[in-house]
């Protein structure tokens, strides 16, 4: 069950490696960020949502959850925030000319 912690914070349950995991959607001023938790350990796992970690105990759930999250991020232009990718661990998903998902790292500004 999704739970709104405040107007700008939405916790979305998912089950990649273990029950109880979630990703968090943060919104402010029309911008959205998604903290991915442990759903991807390398960028290619966001591009190719069928690629899952060997640690996933429910890989089919992970694939569907990740696909939904990534497609939403592409549609909304959301910033993706993850602890597992190289510093600063932020980027956006887009589609290349062939329609394939593409991770684009974002450098911090300011």
C-alpha cells in the first residue's frame, strides 16, 4: 500500500531483494525525484529492466516494478537518485533514437 508521508513525499512499496523495500518519490515545485533504493546496482539495470541482481528473491516482481518506475520517470522527466551508481548517483532516464531506455548522469549544480 502506498503511503503519503507529507504532500511532497510518497513511499511506493516494492519487493526486489526482500520484503519491506520501497522506493521514494519526492516532489517539490513541479519537480520530481525518485530514490530507487536497491532496485538497481548498475545503470544498465535501469536501461534493461529485465536485468536483475542475483540477490533478488522475486525477480519477476522486480522487473515489473522497475519497468513501471522507469517508464514513469521517463514520462515525467524525474530525477533518479541512487546510492549504487557512481557519484553523484543522480541522473535521468530517456529514450535514444531507437526507442531504447538510456541512463543520463546528471552532475550537481550550484
